[in-house]
C-alpha cells in the first residue's frame, strides 16, 4: 500500500540523514570497524532516483522524525529506524515487488555491516509489513513503523494536497480514468479499516484528520470526469 510522504523539499540536504544513519547503525550494534558510509551512499542515491515524487529522501526524513515521536512504544527502536531506511529503498511505481526487494536488500546489507541475525530478520520483517500496514496485535515495532509511514494521511489540507499531487505525479504513466478508479479503491480500503493507526499517539492525533482527508479526496475523485 503506497502512502508515503512528500515534503516541500523533495531532496533535502543529506548531511543530517548521513549523521543519523551512522548513529542508528552504531545503536543497532554494528562493530566499530565497519564503515557505514558506503551504505549511506547507496541508500541515499536510491531514495533520490528520478522516478520518485513522494518516495524520496524527504519521505525518509519525515518517517524518521515520526518514529522519534513514537519510539517509546517500540520494543526495538533501532530495528524500526533501520527498517525506515530500507522500506522504500527499492521503488518502481509500476512494480509490485518493491517491498520484497527492499527487504532482501536489508538482508544482504545488514550482515555486511556486522548486524546480528535476529536484528537483521526483524528489520526485514518490518519492511515486508509495509505491504499491508497491518501489524499483528502486540507487534509494537510494526505499529510504530506503519503509523510513521501512514502519518502523511493526517496532514493539514495544504500538506495533504501536496501528498495527493505527488502520488499522481509518481503514477503519471497511468491514464486519468484508470488512476482515479485505482486511487479511489485504495482510499475506500483505507476508510474501511477499523483503525488506521495502532499506537496510542497515532490514534489520538492522526486518526480523525486522516479519515477526514481520505474522505475528502475520495469525494473529489468520484465527482471528477
């Protein structure tokens, strides 16, 4: 379910992201003799690919910032942070296997960085969970990652409009009628969920505005054409 977040700055300065990557890798237990910089290079290059309009470095930065807010709810915050870095590392808007390929990338890269098998497996599991954004009850790591990824839905009207525009731009190869039908189906599935957000913070702060935004976009889509 592709509901990533755009920003007014699609490709922000990566200095802070690089510093954050180094800190996250260290917190996750990478040995001091492993250089994290080549992995930062590869990931940030991927996140800045030209076909992206909202699965961008700005989206990565936004998700990481939201994880900061939700981190007390997570069992393994370092794993959640790493999963954020990898969750859209492979992205082609015309492909359906992006999450699986992103998870496989994490499974290759993290052992090279000296990560243990258990944390590597947890990161890959979390990345795969972003296919559905439907964590099992008690999966606090999954709840944090999914809520952080979906929080774009709760933006103010201007931010949500920018998000919707970015979604359409990313699927620019899809004809208008087909896009409206497909997007409307996604919105209906989201609105039919009993809960969009699973963390206490997400439920309290994001659920109501997200539903209002989704309903408004759906109404617009179904009156077009």
